[in-house]
C-alpha cells in the first residue's frame, strides 16, 4: 500500500510539542508507522529529554510496586505514601498481631460475662495490649531492619511516634469496641483507657534506658502485681479503675511523656544489645 | 578530609572489652579491616555507622562528632551501611525493601525515590527481580540487596560489614568490582576475614585483634612484614609460628626461619598470620 499524503509542518510541530489533540496525535502515529519519509522528518525534531521523561513515566507506571493492603487502607485515610511505607513495615501491624488481640479480648469478655467478678480480667488485660503492640513495633528483637533504621537519618523518635500512634489507634479501637460489650456500669467501657495510655507511655520512657520488649515485660509484671488484689474474693473488682487509680495513672502518663521528651536522643542509638 | 578518624576507642560489654583502644583512619578509597572472628570488627563498624556509642575515645566521621545528636543525623545523611546480618522484611518485594530504606533515608518524594531505588537495583544487577519477594531471593542476591540499600543517595562514606561472606567466587568478583568502583571517589570501610579480598581491592589495610589495632598501612607494607620470614621444607618445622602442608607435599612455614632455610615470597596471608602470632587453626591445611 502506498502512502498518498504526508504530514504537514503544523501537525508535525504540534505532535512533537505534545500539544496535538488526541485524534490528530493518533493519526500522526498511525501515519509515521507506515511512512518512512515522515518518520525521518519526525525523529530529529523530538527533544531527547522529553523522550526520556516519557520513558521514565512508563517505567514508573509499570514498575512501581502495588501498595500492600495495609498501605492502601492508610493511603485512603489520607496518610502520605512514605509514612504508609514505614507503617507497612511495623512488626505489630500484622495479621498475627491482630489475631492475638482478638483472642485476648474474646477471652476477657467471656470471663466478664461468666462470673460477677470476671470483669477484672478485662480491666487487667486490656491496658497491656497497646503496651505489647508498641514495644514490638520498634524493638530490635522484633524489627528485622532495626539496625538499618537506626543508622538512617530518619528520626528514630518520629518513627517510634508514628508507629506507636498507629498501633495504639488500632488496638484502642478494638479494645474499645470489646469494652462496649462489658456487663455492668457504662463508664467501664472507657475506664481502662487511662491505664493503657500510662502503661504505653511508661514503656516508651523505660525504653530510653532498656530494650523495649524488656521494658514492656517489666511494666506488665508491675501492673499485674498492682491489680492482683482486685482478683481476691471479697475485694473490690474495680479497684484498679477507681478515681484514685486513675489519678495515679495520669501522674505516670505525665512523668513518662516528660521523660521521653527529655531523653529523646537515646532512641537514635542501639540500646542494650551486644552483638 | 579524612572520612573516619577513630582514636583509642573502648567499648565494653560487662567485663568483656570488645574494643580496647582501637585506632583507625580511613580516607577516600577502600580500606580493609582484617581480623579473626571476635576481634571487634563488627563493634568498630557499628560505632562508625553511628549505631553504637563507644564508652571512651574520640571518633570523628566526615569531620563531625557522632556523639552530638545533630551532627549524628548529618553524618547519617551521608552514610551507607551494610550490617553483618542486614535484616529484611521478608514479605516485602526487592523493590519495596529498598524503597523502605530510602524512606528512612529521608527521600520523601515518591517519584524521585522510586528512580533512585531503580538506579541502585540496576547497579547491583537486581533490576530483573525487583518484584520478587525477599524471601524468594538466594543468599547471594540478598547480599546484593544489602549493598543496594547501602548505595542509596550516593553516600560519601560506605561501611560494609563482611560484604563478601557467603558469596561464591563469581559473585565475589562482581562484588569486589562494585566496591572498587565505589571507592574511586568516596571512602569505603569494609571488614573481612578473607585476606584475598584485601589483596584484591583495598588501598589500605587495618589489622585488628582483641579490640586493638595491630597494623595500619598499605597492602605492600603489610606483606613486607613477612619478608624473609616464610620458608618451605620437606618436613614440618615445629619451631615455626604457623605451618601447613601444601598440595605439592612441601610444608609452608611462617615465623623465624632456621639458618639455611629455603625462603619464599611472602603473601598477605603470611603477614597476617605473623601479626596475629600464628594461630594454625585459622589456616585450612
């Protein structure tokens, strides 16, 4: 088939500049595929930087990884793409972690409904869930990339806060939903919140000196020791969430946050490990 | 400017001193850190990578003080680090893993970051497996992935802890080539217990043992340490510091040669063994 017409200069120029309307651009492309003469006129006119940019765009479109489910959810919630990537690498934002949270909450609820005093199990365990999640989210023992993250310029404190906020939000939402199903007074549904925040902040504060998982274990043990009297028969099962205890938790929270602020630089070095 | 200047560094874990006054300088080019297992190489490199603070001594990196939090961040912006056992998120793809480290290196703009990730993956020859999960990569590929993340952002100082461990000869060659290229215009500090790595690519060498520096200098000057102190004989000489049987049936000795001994040219390995005081267990027969 012989070509009977050729591109006029206007069509060629607007195609090269990228300003040709889609119909014209498509017709130019169809024509140059068949017409060697117009092809030769076109090739020297195209600016190489523009070609490189188009090629890079094509590579980026094809090659960029598809966001993971967690990342997709975060992006939809308006989280920035680089922050979503950091959160996707949080060891405690995994299916296994959420399954154990479900299991613990389920057992605590069962116990609360089984006996009159069973609510104490929920009140003792729920505050420990975010503690475990936060400790796991930046410990060298659970984050395989911890060493690299430490040597990187990204602020360790910011990484910690971003991850803790995500873990805390997820855990508190789950535990909060479970707490709605507790029998008894309605204020119980939020009574565990302040202890949870105090214990989480306390773990962060202790982690400026000790390995995060060890800090969490230490505080959890202390908390269980403090709550133990509430388990005794004839005692007040709500002992740990009465106003006195709440005030104590508030004090711990304030002191712990102050400690983290003062000692924030301690996070940017490797802690408690002798490799 | 000297990229790494470490003076009399001490780091103790309980009663064990991993670093016991080690001194080292490294400038542009590849500096090899040579020493037996447990010599303190990893502890020293972790200090140079700003991950670990030494208990005593003075450390200057790129002219800055890593004990100052602000300067530490600035050093980290210009540093690439490959730990001895770089952990990976195994469910990430190769691309995602490097992309994650790029975010930690403050590359927030998505498009520029992706271009940089592609650049380093191509440098180490992993561009074809960029969508493969890290857990599906071979050991050699994971080492290359480790090197790729260290090269992100063209760091001025590269700290590589045993980068060639567990590589087969062909991969080792490729790695040496990459590190040698990297050392053309920046400082590369790498540890190894393979004398061949040092001979093949290092412009200078530092030998450490038990947390102390035994030698600092060029590769030829290290070899010169063993000149006239290497000989072969038809029988094993018990007076030698170290000795082993060669394939030819002769015995190769390092130490103080007896009168009339048949001296041979020294190698880097001979010099290394002499420095360490001869530990035959280090040398396979």
